[in-house]
C-alpha cells in the first residue's frame, strides 16, 4: 500500500508536519517495501488560500491509498474523500514512527475534518 505522510523535511527521520495543506513535504511510503520518495510541497506553504485543496489534489495524483497528518480541514477532507484517499491522524512523531503506527493499526481514521478551515 502507498501512503503519504506530511513532513517537515524530506526523509523518514523528519517530524510529521501537523499541518496538512501547508506541510513543507509529502513523503510517499510503500508500506510493503519501505521505499519512500519525498515531494516538495512548499509551493502551498505560503498560499493565500486553497492550500488544503491543492495539497489534497497533489496527494490524490500521487496514487496513494491513505494519508497521515496531524490535522485536516473541511476542504482538504472533501478533496481527499472524493479521491478515495483515507485520512489518518497522528501526534507529533517521526515519519518512520507514524508509518509503523499505521502498520500496527494504531492510528485513527477520520470520517470528518478535525479543524476549521482557514478561509471559510
């Protein structure tokens, strides 16, 4: 399974970025092989609006089945949900720890946004 993790830097030792749309990096991890590839998401870091929607679209285009992040707003949730991407929340930890928690079934899948949108 391919999952995307929001991250502060582009490697597995990075802390996950608790922000979804404005995460600096997206790291796509193959949970079966452990292979990973970082994607720079800094274009959305300072976006005036729409960062969650754009990041959600980018993730959907990467062909992942799930995303791990700290928080997800309503527009990002709708974008990911429409693309069939499951959303799991994690506390502050490294990307590698978050992936292990996911593999062990310890992360909570969300069925709605857990924070308000910035541009409602």
